[in-house]
C-alpha cells in the first residue's frame, strides 16, 4: 500500500495566505513536465515495488495543465509502477480552470477524483484571499464536474478569517451541503510567516485571526456536518460513508509515499526526504541525473512522536497495542501517564487499547499531541 504525489509548481496568481511552493511564471512548464517524468524513472526503486493505491496531483495548481500533459505523467507512472486497478487518482483544481471543455478533456485521463479549492462562496472574501476565481465559478465548477460523471469530489473551505462572519460561515456550509459533494475538507486560516497576509498584518493593513471566532466556527462546522450525515474522520476532513480520502488516509496511517517534483516530500517507512523548493535548480539537477533532496532518518522517538500527532487527529486514535509492539514499553507507559491530565479535562478518552480526542479535544488536538511528545532518551 503506497502512494505517489506529483507537485505541479505553477499558479495563475499568489493567494495571500499560501506558503506552498509555486511560481506564477509558466516559463519552465515544458521543461518541468520532462524532468517530472525523469524523476519518476529515477525514483522507481524508492517504494520497493509496493502496489500504488493512490496518485495525487497537487501544487500549485495542477488544473493549469492540459489533459494531454496529465496523460503523459500518468502513462509514465503506469508504465513504471504497479498501480492498483482501483487506484484513487486525484487532481487539485481551481474553479476557474474547470471550463466545460477542460472537464470534457479530463474524461480522457485516469483522474477519478477532484479536490476543488473553493474556499468561500463570497466574492469579497475571495478577493481578500487573492483567489483567481469568483463565487459563481465555484458553484458552476462543481456542477460541471458532476454533470460530466465525476462523483468522487471534495471541496475546500476556509474559516476563521476576519471577513467571515458567523452568518456567512453558516451560509458557506449550507451551500457546500446543497452541492451534494461526498467529501469536505475545511481548514482554519493560519497566518504563515513569509506570506503576503503575514506582511499585511504586521504592517497593520489587515486584522489578525481571532482564535475564539475560529474555534466557534469549527464547532459549528462539526455540528452542521454531523447533522448532515458526514463522518468526521480527521480534524479537517469530513465524508459520507465510503468516501474517505484514501491518499491522505495513507499518510495518517504511516504508509509509504513518493513525492515527485520541487518541494515534494517522500517517506519509505524509516526515512523522510524532500526535494529542493526551486524550479530552476530542480530542473537543472534532474537534467544532470541528480535528485536535489535533503533527508533524515527517523529514530524510534521521532517515529513515536509523529504517530502520536497524526493518530490523535483521526477518528481511529492512537493504538496502544501497536505502540507496545513497535516501541519500548517505557515509552508507552510515559505516554499514558502524560495523557491523564487531558483525560481529566475531557479532551482525551482511553477506551480499550485506543487513546482518542473527544469532540471537545478536537479543538486542541495539536496542542495535546505536542504535550504528549516523548523526549529523546539519552
């Protein structure tokens, strides 16, 4: 069980809150397609021949690519790797890219799942974020994809930003539900240090995030989607039965994955590596036959702490039997001891062999995990 992630590092324009690696210049687009295929060939042994269950085109904005370019990349993957017959193949897309013609052409690709970056159904909010699309395009793009026969769709929504009143947030949730998509990913706005938004806040041109407002909107989101029959299976992800996000679920379960492209990350079970986040340097290096990456080998303590953080974000929780089997017993006993304070606050529950965040604890999942981290043994 393994996955492949392809990073497409191009965008029409820069969203004010985004700190992912991308370029608004398409100067190197053709060269990038060639070296992505070359890196796929160079990395063929990385996953040790494991069957590929998921393929994910992220970015950046993969929907800027024509269908022919996607087919070129997927053809290379299918040629080089053992891909499961029922593999989940996802493409991130911006609403303004999903024209009727583009959607029609995407039917000729193996893509069978769309992740559509809607973020908001209000034009003033989209303008504030510096998104390229308008609210009308957001709704139309989802319906267009559905009409073309694609049923496996997720949409992204952002909450917790200054322009988003509680009434607007309630309306955004309702519109998402009215579109009848089977999966919703929703994130609280985070002000990343090197973004345009961070600079505007520092200069006093924009208000900072209100944590209490964000928490209240997250609670509303959980309640509304639960009433609509959605399963809250990870802090930021909600789905109808049978529509779990397989690619990211594999990340959360510690499965192997290969990242292709500038800034892409890979994990083979014991070692993590990440490519250089520079298009020109990435292309030049791959063309000479060298993958430009850094890496780290994870020790037992790092693996344990990573598992704690990831597992407590999911409905599956932290499996103490798994920990006993894979790590020193003293680590596990220390973890259980540290957890008692959060169990007492009602933020964690210890049931059988599982340690899980409660509904109230989901508001503090990352904080809880960081407090439960085990220190390196000398």
